[in-house]
C-alpha cells in the first residue's frame, strides 16, 4: 500500500542491472500491476528478460498464506515464459496488461482484451 515511485524505480533499475535473464519479484498485491507497468515500460532499456511478479493475497503472518504456492508457481513460470513482464498468482500466469486484482473474490483474474 505504501509503494511509491522511488522504490518502484529502484526495482526497475535492479532488473536493468541484473545479469540474469529470468527475474522473479515478490511484491505486495495492491500495487503489483503498477510495478509491472513500470517494468514493461522500461523493457527497451532492461533488455530481453523474463520478469515475473508474484505475492500473497493472504499475508504469511496470518498462517494460511497462499504466498508459498504463488512463489512456487512463479518459479516455474519464470523458467519457461518468453521475454516480457508477467504476474503469477493463484496458480495462473498473466501478461502484465491483461490482469487485475479482484478484491471481492480475492483473486487475480484476466481482463478482457
């Protein structure tokens, strides 16, 4: 909730500087799409990389978090997807610009094209 442009720019810069071609970013779900957008907007300078963002709808501190499941799924997705920016949640992977957080149902879902 407190993510601002400065830390978002730092994430973009770290992805740009990274020698790895496949990058996984754990992120809070409320502002994940905005960070994915910033990464996608910077792909020309970041290079030919696959970047997957993931997080948890239920915080780990609450005991029955979905975070570990989402992390495991994201680790699989980042290894096989082509270059681009993606969001991995609920066992699914979405292109960054084709997903939204549905606060009523508690899931990320694909947006209509």
